[in-house]
C-alpha cells in the first residue's frame, strides 16, 4: 500500500507540474499586463510600468519565469511558500488565506446537503421505481439540473428574501397559502410512502390535515416572529430520530440499539435546560462542543450498557442519534435568538439578506447573534447551490442502485430470507457507494475552487472571484495561486478515491500487484 501511494504521488506530482507549466505559459502569452498602462496619460506612466515589470518579473521570458514561480511554491515543503505578489502589491498567499474560508463557508454546506439529500432521495426513487414519487422526482431533478444558477438565485431573492421579509411585517398566512402548503405536504408524503391507491389517499389526507393544522397553529401563536421548539418538541423529535436511525442502522427489532437510542433521547430532554444555561453563560464554540461531547459520551455509555455482544453497531447507532439530538438543541437556541436578531437596528425585521457575507452594522460581540447572521447570509446561496447540484446525485444514485439490485448476489440475499432493510442497507447500498465515491470526492475537491457565478450573484469574495480577477487583470501570480490550490486538491482527490474503493470493496486490493 505504501509503495502504491508513493507511486501515485509521484505520477500526480508530474501531472501537476506539467499542467501548471502549460497554464502558466498560455496565460503569460495570452495578454499583456502592461497594456492598460501603455495607453494611460498618467505622467508617472513610465515609472509605474517599470515598477510593475520589476514586481512581476516581466523582463524574464515566461518559460523561465515559471521556474522562478515554482521555486517559491517549492518552499511549501520547508514552511516558506512564496506564491508571489499581486498587481495591487499584496501577497497572493494572504489573498488565498482570506478567500479559502469564504469559499468553504459558501459551498461546503451546500455540497454536504446535496450529497445527503441527493443520495437519500435517489435510493427512495429506486425502491419506488415507476411510482408517482419516482416520476415526480425524475421531473424535478431534470428541471433543477437544467436551470442556470443565476436564474434560480434571482427567484430565491425575490420570493424567499424580499417577499418573506415583507411577510414578516404582518406575519399572517392567507388561507390560499395555507391550503397550497398543506396539499404540497400531503402529496409529498403520500408519494414517499406509496402503496395501494387506498393507502395513498389515506396518507394524503392525514398529511394534508396535519400540515394545515400545524401551519394554522404556528400562525395563531405568532411563531414566525418568535419561533422555538421547547423541551417537549425537542424530546418528540429526538424520539423520532431514535426510531429512524435505529431502523436504518441495525433494524427496529434490535432491542439493545433501540433502548440505547431512546436513552439518548431521554438524555436530550434532561440536558435541554442545562444546555441552554451553558449557551447563555458560556457562549461560543466551546459551549457548543461541550453539549455535543456530553451527549455523545452518554450515547457511548448507553450503547455499552445495553449491549452484550456486537457492541460496535449499537454504539454507532446511539452516537449518531446523540449527534442529531445535539443539532436539534442548537437549532432551538438559534430559534430563540431569532426575535432579538430581527429587533436589532442593523436587521430591522428584514432578516433574509440578498447580498454579502455578513452584516457589518451588527454587533459581533454576541456569539449567537453573529452566528445567526452568518447562517442567514448562507441561507440563499446554500439553497441555490443545493437545488442545482443535488439533482445529479438523485439521478446517479437511482441508476446505480437499480443496477445493483439486479445483481445475482442481491437475489441470493433475498432467497436466504434476509429482511429487505438488510438487503438494501448492508448489501446494495454499500456497493452503490463505490461509483458514487468518485463523484463525491471530486465534488469536495471542486468546492475550494469556488462558485464564480454564485459568488458574483450574492456578492461574496472567494476563490472564484480571485480567479476571475486574475484573468481580467492578467495577474499571473494570482491566477496560478488559485490554480495551484484547486489542482492539488483535484489530483489528491483521485488518490483518496482509489483508497476509498479498497475500504468499500474488499475485493479491490490496492497495490497488491495483481
């Protein structure tokens, strides 16, 4: 394995060096960084041209200049990397250090949500092949996949930002809107659960009634201005999570796992008020980490206590339940912060922003207010990217799972009497993840490259914006700095994909020489 990794790193290094050499020279010969200054009437034009030529080493031919740039980049191995200076005089490394966290914050959440939702819905559509839900999700996925991101962003700005902010002035849900939301919920759940025509209409009626009643209660309680879950709803959601995670992980018939997960749900209820005390008196990432750690440790203890054999899956189920329960408690805290956040002068009851990374007028000394502001600025771009990208995961995971379900070993597993959950989760799903691994790893590598159009539409300054600036201004050092980061991640992603193949499929022996 070690020899395989070293060989691959050597090959990838050659690929990275060759591609960077080609891009550097193509970019260098494609334009003149001094063209704008040559047409200038500034009295200091000659001085500025000489200064810029000296700073950017324009007197050196591009092929030789590339190796000067490569020498600075090679300093990375001794902790003294030098990517050069931009035309504005700042260092490329400093600009990259500012842009990378912005891009990660912008698109990483969208990528994770798209993967989870896309694969989850893709599996459901495969299991409901040729059903109403399958046809509906096929239509939606093709529609989302074909829409341009800037058009989706404009629609989201209009209806989820401007219109929603106007709604919050007098938060009264009209009867027409209530009926539409209730009917949409009924159709969704009826399609997901499926079954006979009689079952479909029963689920539709129940889901429509529950959704309509819930929205009416929220409207009557003025929930949109002062949202919150409270300990009872947190506990109810935690119990639902416990049953759902247990069913997906080991099956609901595993009493030890179910008891462990339900114990974690009870612990979430007990910890509700202590967790809020920690959030209020020790605001910050350390307080959030303490709540997560406490619930996860309780989950490990519960898993050990209730299991006699095969403890790994039981502890894993309890830990996943604890993690999601902790997220629910944190979400409830954000809901409690919603009203004070809207009442600040910087927000003034218009909480959904349409541009920017954060509100500079907001007081950043309050951890929860500033964190909620960051989340609200992430809301629209994250939703836009998720809607566009998760469609591909739906189609690919559906097709892959359908192919796997037709294999002989799946029919053998069913013939042996294994439950459908075991066949899907332990046999089919794991083999479905092998081809999906390539897409996910490459997507994670592409995340850091930035979403140029998304950044420009929502007014963010990340890696995509730096790349665009480098192209327009013929700033070779800036352009190559962005390329180096993205290209390095791309080639490493291919190596990670190969290693994940061997982890997912024992038949693949990387580096065995076979």
